[in-house]
């Protein structure tokens, strides 16, 4: 496994790979580090499907708001390297902020519409930062496939739209959310939770289970408002939970709907704070084949 910190060094590695093995499929897993089993599942999928696997670890400052947790975002380089090595990663790109942004950025990639709801509504500018850094990374690595977890389904929708609109020659591969044994979605931010917050945080997956049961039992006559109210009621059984949003939208357009019959696919999407820690989760439902 090779670790590089500079763009030109990574580009040289990619050029040499393309020259020596023109048929090789390059898979790319962009992360902000503090890797867990969710990230490892992305690397494992990339390893199965590709000949060369590139991992990036970069905590991207321009996707954090002024009162968010950039400075205290968890970091553990030694553990990250161990997980990357165990997953069979070929190269880890580990740039510093000065390497990615040597001067103030004057070009921002902005995806309209689907960024204006859910996390985009409560975190203005967040997805501009995500779209900009992912565009930079895709231009640097030039992979054939890029792997993203569906825990942040809105991010996946934004990136797929961006890649389509800008004709970026990469296939985006969405991968299932990986969960703890009690159902909590794995996240680097889970480390911030106190023991009691962690115990109560399982209410997110319980709320999604509630939605799944309702859709299974009452699909044809179910309204989005009924589903949203039931999900919200479940979350409120956790005293420490502070709801940012609980939404039922079409996917991937992320448009409001009144009845489930209006969409082929819907997403039940949640953002809930426990103290200062904001957790997200979601579940997609395919309503028609």
C-alpha cells in the first residue's frame, strides 16, 4: 500500500497504472477518515469490483459551516491506515488542506434543487463544499468507479446529478448503510455520543422500522403526512432526541409528495441531534417495480 500526500504524486501513480495496465479498472473511495466498518465495506466492494483501489482521506473544510465541528472532527491516522491495509487498498491519498486549497477557492460547484431540502436546508453551503471537493478529487484520481455510502442518500443524489450534468466519466456506485448490531447507522460522529445518548440514538433506526411496517401494511392508502407523523412520534419517545427533520420525499429528486402513490421510489430521511451531535439516517422504498 502506497501513501501519498501530493496531487502530482498521485497523478503520476495513476498515469503509470494506466500505462502499464490499460485494461485495469480503478475504484475510488473518498472519505474524511476516522474509518469504521461502513468505510471498510466501501473498500471491500471496490476491491471486489476493481483492479486498483484508491482511498482518499481529507477532512474538507469548505463543507463545514461556521458553527460546525471541523476542528474537532475525529481523526486517527494510524487506525485509518490499518483498516485501509486490511481492505487491500493500493493507494491512500492523504493531502493537507494547503495541498487541496493552496489559495482561496474562487470556483464553487453548486447543484440546485436537490440540495435545498433535508441537510441542505439546515446546513446552507454544505453541499456546495461537498460537490466542489468531490469534483476536485474525481479530476485528480480519474477513477472508473467511485463508491459512496447510502447513509447520506442526499449526498449520493447530489453527486450522481453532478456527474451526469458535467459529463464526468465515472460510474457512481451507491453502497448499503452499515449498521451496529442494535441498528444504529455507523458514523464517525457516533464517538461524540455519551452512553445515554448512544442508547437512545437507536430510535432513528426504530423510526425507519416503523415506516417500513406502515408501508408494508398500508401502502395504497398511506399519505406522506401519516408516515411522517408516525416516524416523528417514534423519535419523540427518546427524551434526548431533538429533531432537525423527518421527511418523506421522492427519490432521487427529493420532491415533496402527498401520497405514496405519487412516486416510484421514496426516501424517509431523518436528522436528529443528541446534545451537540447531529445524526442522519434514511431508508429507501421502491414502491413500484
